C-alpha cells in the first residue's frame, strides 16, 4: 500500500541547547507513525537553520550523518521564523506528500501529529494545530496573543484562533502557496487564503525545553502589525471613517462658534483650542503613519527580492572550484 511521505519542517535559530533534546523526539515520532503504517518510511525531518550564530548548523549536520531521516538546509543569514518555515516548505513541496511545520523548542505537542496525519488520511489538505490550554505561557503573553487575534479579526484578517505555525499542509496545497509571491510573509494569514479542505486539531502548549524565546514584545507587535497590513486594508478605511467623524464634529463646532460670534459673544477657552489641536495633530500623524506603512510595504514588494537564500543542504556536498596550481 502506498503511504504518504511526510516531511517535518523545523525552523531553528540559535537552538544549540534545545536541538539535541527535541531531534530524537521528532525521530521517534516519525518511527511510530511509520510503524503504525500511517506514513512512508521515506519520511524526513527537515531542519532549517535560520542563520544561527551558535552551533545549530553543525548539530544539524551531525544529526544528518547519524540518521538518514534527519536532513537540513541552511539559510545564508537570519531572515526570521516565517521565512525559515517558508524556505523549508518550498524545499519540501516537490519531494513529499505532506509537511508538518513545528517549532524546535518542544513547546508544540509532537503527539498531535498522529491526529493531524489521521485528518489528512480522512481527506483534509490543511490541519491547523490549535492551542487548547496556554497556562504555561505568562498572563501577559496570553493577554497580548488574545488581543492580537481579536484585533486581526476586526481588521479583516482571517486567522485561525490560537493557531501559530504548527500545521500540516499537503504538497497539493503547497504548490498553490508557492504562487503567493509576497515578500512580507505571514503564513497564518496566507495559508487559509489558499483554500482547500481544512480542519483543526487541539493540543496543549508546553514550556520551552531549553533556551529562551526569540519573540519579545517588540517582535510580537511587529508580527501583529505585519499580519494586519499584509492581509487587510481595513486600517485605511478606518482612518477615513475617523476623519469623516472629526470633520462632522468640526463642522458643528464651527457653526456654533460663528453663531456665537454673530451674536457678539466670543467662545471662551484657550485650553479647549490647544486640546483640539493636539488631538487632531496626533490623529493626523497616526493616520499618516498607517498610510506610510502601506506605501513602504508596496515599495518593498515591488523589489521582488528573494524571500530566502539557501546556502547549504546536508545532502549536497559543498562545492568549491579551486584551480589546480
Ligand atoms: N526562529 C527562527 N528564526 C528566528 C526566530 C525564531 O527560525 O529569527 C525559530 C525558533 O528556533 C523556534 C521557532 O522559530 O523554532 C519559534 O521561536 P520561539 O520559540 O523563540 O518563539 P515563541 O515560541 O516564544 O513564540
Ligand atoms: Mg517557542
């Protein structure tokens, strides 16, 4: 019986502490799934080294030498989590039937992969891993994440609630994802846009096994903002609506002031004028900033720069052409 070939895509950035702990777990899972007759024995674990500054790449190379299930690619520099996952998925798309992307820190429950593969065998082309419990995340992280999903939805970006980048995608869907050529990648928003039959599988999120998170508040905010502006232009509609609202209020105030002036009375209050000027100045600058973000993004998109550059693969020999002397 033909069984699907699975490639597990694992982005790694400065993960020398955690990789030796989680790599055997991934291998064990692949073996379990193979023994259970669910996936082909030609399945692989693809590590994507995202330009790490530590020993991550040499650990990946050692793993690849030890067991043929481990393979790796190396990005020429650090490009961020989203680009690393995309690089892995694009590398996998013509060589397997299904991919599962997962972080390498052990936070995403590997055991959910069984149910993901089951869902695929039942006909789903995309299976989103959804975090059921997040008690291991701090209150602050949970609060900011919740606000982020709500804001995204309100602003027209359709993302699966509590889903990060732990998901199964079939090679069929990946062929179409490859046609999405944007340089600013936000996979959580892009994958649902491809369509096809999808479902969710819930799992509990655990603590990082070692090392520390690469997503401090600043990066999380940037990811949220990038997500919203990548998927929706609603913020522009919103500023137009705010502008219209303030124009209306302004008109009423103007009529009131003119009528008072005609009646020979002056409208009192230096404070009110200053407040209004400051408020409107602020709103105008924010609006310009939002517009500027879209213009900046358009500018960057028009350059069509590569989204990732792969400098090495564990299954290819390093080539250097020296002249004989
Ligand atoms: N990661 C990456 N490139 C980066 C930052 C992170 O490939 O520039 C990887 C990292 O090695 C991990 C995953 O992305 O496998 C998620 O990162 P992290 O665990 O730091 O984020 P958190 O789970 O705290 O949101
Ligand atoms: Mg993590």
